[in-house]
């Protein structure tokens, strides 16, 4: 009977450790993506920002969007003149999706202002 309890405890501990590792990897992935974006220039930066925003919108993690946008907004604005015209609709869509997923009203509004400038 004691060994059954021991095995159950080990399973619970393993599940908790696995969950913690998954959460750590998720947040680490966002940081790596933002750093990769910041290391690019010109049209490649627009592409990298679009990919990062799509990933953030897919996750739906409002806090990660706030942190990432605080680092991405300025560099994206600098790179917009080099942004390929066929990428702008996808970038606008990614900005809108992040805005919907973001609970921070100021950041959501900032995302939509940039999105609207691309669309119109």
C-alpha cells in the first residue's frame, strides 16, 4: 500500500515538473523571438515582426504581448518604409489579432493605430 502512494506522489511530482518546464519554454521562446527580430534590419525586420506577432496572437498571452510590443514597436516603425507591400496586409492582420488578444487597453490601442495606418 505504501509503494502505491509513493508511485502516485512521484507521478504528481513528475507532472508538476513537466508543466513548469513547458511554461518556462513558452516564455523563453517569446524572448528569443523578440531578440531575433531586433537583430534584423529593413524588410527582414518586418517579416520577423509579423512572424513574432502571429506566434504571440496564437498563444493569446496578453502579458507576453505587452512585453514584446514594448520592445518591437519602435524598431517596427523604423522598418516600415522597407516593408514589402505584399507583407503589409499580413502584418496588419497580425497586429489586429494581437490587439484582440491583449487585455492592456493602451497596448491594444497602440497595435490598432499602427494596424489602421497600414490598412488605410
